[in-house]
């Protein structure tokens, strides 16, 4: 009887460990980025260690409104299918750290500030991506 109980107890514990390893907690987008911090960073006119232009300086969040770069209205939805085989998160991150990798049609390469990868921390980039993923 004790042997049977021990076997069942061990089985239940293993199952609990397996399920715990599968997650179950709240998932955070963008490599653990924080969308609230990302929004605050996005809305600054100057960001980074080199006083780089902030996102709102060149990008609108209003559909069809172009400042210097394309509008970010619906960017999360567009990013989902922008490059086959690339997730929206990967696409957005690459667009920040390597802005000429995927230039929106009708816009000129080389216009977007090229040093965000150097000027922003990995956490700041993740926060920006997490915020951009909320712009459906």
C-alpha cells in the first residue's frame, strides 16, 4: 500500500513539474519588454545616449498620417506578415536595430537614424518592441 502511494505521489509531482515548466504565467512580448516603458520611451522626442530622435519625432500613430517615416498605426498587425518566416517581434526589433533591412515602400533607405542598436539598451529596445506590438 505504501509503495503504491509513493508511486502515485511521485507521478503527481513529476506531472506538476512538467506542467510548471510549460509556463502558465503571463507571457510578455518582446524578450520581456514592458509596453508601458516602451510607450514612455516612444513618446520622448529625444532618446538614447546620443540624443537620437525619438519615435514620435518621425512616426505618427494616426492612420494615413506621414511625418518623416511611415505611420505606426496598425504596425503590429502589419509586422505579423511583413516578412515570411519572421515573427512580428523579430521584424520590429530588426527594424529598430537595422532600419534599412526592411524599408517601407515609398520611403528612402538611410533616412531613419542608424545607431539605435548602440544608443539604446537591449531592455529599451525590448520595451519599444513590446509597445509597438500593442499598436494593432
